[in-house]
C-alpha cells in the first residue's frame, strides 16, 4: 500500500476496525512516516472526544428506573406477545385465591410446628385480649422457619 | 420470550441513552427518547426472533429519534431567536462544564452536524452507540466496506473542521 492509502485508513486504526494484516502494515508504515504519525495524533484526539465520558452514561439508579419504566409501559400498553398480560378481573381472582391459600396453610400447619419463644401463636384467648386493646394493635402473617403464623402487635410490644 | 426482552433492554439501555444524550444533549429528554424507542420497537417486534437484527435496529431507531428531536429543538431555537427570546439551546441543558474537554466537545458536536448524512450517522453509531462495523452495516443496510469508508472520511473531515474552527477562533 502507498502512503496515501495508509493515510486514508488511519481513522480505522484509531477506531480499532482494521484487520490484523492491515494493522501490521500500517504500524510498519507509521514507524517510517512522520506525516502519518502527526495525522494519527490528531485523529486520536478526535476519537478521544468522541468516546463516551461518565456524563454519557446512566447511574445504576437511573438505569434501573428507566428499565422498569420501559417494562411497565410494555406491560401496560401490552400490545406485544412477549409480555403476557392478564385481564384485571382474572388478576384479582388470582390474588384473592393466593391470599386465601396463605391463610389456610398458615392456620392448618401452625399447630404441628414448634413454638417460637418470642412469638406466640394466636389463640382464641389472645384474640379476645386483642379485642380489649381496641384499635391499638396490628395483626398480620409472618413467615419464618416454622412456617406462616398469624401475629399481633400492640403498643407495648407483641401480644401473647 | 419475556426474558429475551428484559435482557435486550438491560444490555442496550445505557448505549441507547448514551447515543441519544450525545445528540440531544439533555439527560431528561434522552431518557424519554430511550424509553419511547424501546417501547415502540419492542411492541412492533412482538417477539424477539433474531437478537443480531433487533439490537442494531433499536440503536438505529434511537439515532433517528434523537436526530428528529434535535431538529425540533433547533427549529424552536430559531423561532425563539426570531422573536427575540434568549435561549441557550444548542448547548447542553445540563452543561458539562465540569469536563475538562467541554469546549472541545461542544465544537466537535457542531462540526459533526456539518458532516454528510451518512458520515455523521456512521460516526454516531460507531462512537456514540459503540456499535461494531458489522452492526452498523446491518442497521444502515450497506456493506461493511462502505461503513468503513464513511467512518474514515467522516473522521478526516471532522478533524479538518475542528482545525478550521480553532484557526477561526484564534
């Protein structure tokens, strides 16, 4: 190749798009040609400015939020086959069924499991006590190694 | 199939954002364009059959969308100037003054806009979207040899324009 031809492909050397043979030939030529070396320096500067900087990328939080927004829109606007979309009625029925199953499993499995010292199982007596506390308690399901259990918590701590 | 879509979004989100941001130079606008492009292309695609084709297509679509947004911004700027409003559009809305080469970048963007359409596109896809020559060829529907020619000539022209710009400023 002649000097002009090497000169022309210098940008591809900078961008890393030359084949092995082309690169080897150009590097040999660069060792002998001051004009091409000077041009290479200028093109490298252009490539450096073209290259991404930190400002051109998303932070982890921005990236996560953006990806979530895209997926949410794909599901909500759901015109694609790729994201299965349930009707709202079906979705509601499934949610109710899952919630019911969790309660049933929790109550039926609990008596067979060892009792944790810190969290007592809720019995009829404790439920009566809870009623006496008025609205100063909260109740819910907790999942632990022992399985699901119904727990209740008052202002002064866990109610047994 | 859904996994494919999530994987494509995860893999490309930063590249699409980087590409659009460096064209419109406004982070929030770039995020909006990124979101719109993914939603539009993936809805149209329905199922991702060929990753090698969908990814260059998404990046090329992002380039087009960002370019359109940029032109809209330029038109608004021209209008605003006509009615005597002072707007600083054309420079980044969140100026990257903290960058050492902010001024060089600004001049480079202006020089880039003056390049021939194909040269500008090839350079943006290669450097802003970090696409390979093969991907660019697929996206631009031209041969890899033509892509290399556009990159080569574009870089030489860009260097010339930057040098001319510097001489003018002096």
